[in-house]
């Protein structure tokens, strides 16, 4: 009966550890999902800013062929 009790205790310990591991995995999964959503949003924002920069550079006036003001 001692072997049965020892085995039962070991199973209880393993079940407890498994429950904590499942909770940890779920928490990590939620964290990773939130991080990927933020990365996606930042990537889209960076692309939009890059497009705006290209448009601003294209619309900027070129250098004038005027002499500097000290002439």
C-alpha cells in the first residue's frame, strides 16, 4: 500500500505542476499575441511615415540658384 500511496502522491505533484505550467503557457501566449499586435501596428505606422516622408521630399522645393545673401 505504501507504493500505491507514493505513486498517488507523485501523480498529485505532477498534476499540480501541469496545472501551473498550463496557466503559465496561457499567460505567455496572451503576452506574445499582444506583442505581435503591437509590432504589426508599429510596422504599419512606420510604413505610413515612410510614405509621408517620400511625399514630403518629392513636394519640397529644390535648391534655388540664387546667390547666398552675403553677396
